[in-house]
């Protein structure tokens, strides 16, 4: 794995975190317990910070970045990802806030200032425009993202189960590397 500091700030993670050897994490990135970061992920917390919640998985080829502070936007946009979030392959998350128990489908893009509330499915290839809020309990799809329908009970249960599945998988990877 490539862990690099930026302006003397290095990524922080626990012993229960799995970071693939091909992933690159730079700067102010804060990983909670049981996070997994899979092959070819690029995460750059240089001009703001990235926070990744417990049991969250960032899958292959995803890009995580932030927006700098400015006169027009004094706090910039950090990237904040809650607990039990599954970020699918090749997603781009840029300066947005994701709540808990979210599935971000493969190839989705979520832009600056967007807020994704808890318990949301975002379909593959969906584009969430800047400053848009996705309400809890729905499936969103399209470009731009539109509310498609309420989530079913089994889909809500899957949001948590997906995170559990990835915790088990990363534990297997960590055990193999010991």
C-alpha cells in the first residue's frame, strides 16, 4: 500500500483496517474500525480531509477527493462517508457527505456539497449533482439522479449485510497477510 503524508499529515487507520497494496492514500484521511480499501483506490486528503466510517468498504478503482477552502466557500467540502457504506467499483466521490447504510452503485459520481441521507441505494452510473440532497429510504438512478422508488424491506436489510460481507472478506485478507 502507498500511504503518503501531505504537509506532515498522514492517513490514520486502525489494525482492523484493510488497505490493498495497490491503493494510494495521501494526507488527512481518517479511517474508522473495519474499513476496507480495495485495489487501485486513489484517495487524496490534501486540501481538505476525508473521513471514512466504521465497516465501510471502498471498492476497486474508486477515486475519493475533496474541495479546498476558498473565500466563497470558507470550509471547502471535505469528503465524509458514514458507517456501513458500500462504495462500488470505479465510483467518484468528491467533497460530498454520505450518511450510514448506503450503497453507491458501480461507476456512480457524487459531486461537491451533495448530501446522501441514511439508508439510500444509488444505482450504477448515477450522477448526483453538486449540492443535491438524496432523502433517506429511496433508490436513486439517472443523470442527474432522480428518486426512483422507496426501498423494500429486503433492500434495507441488504444495506447492512453488504457492509458485514465486506468486513468478513477484509478479515480473510488480513489473516492471509499475517
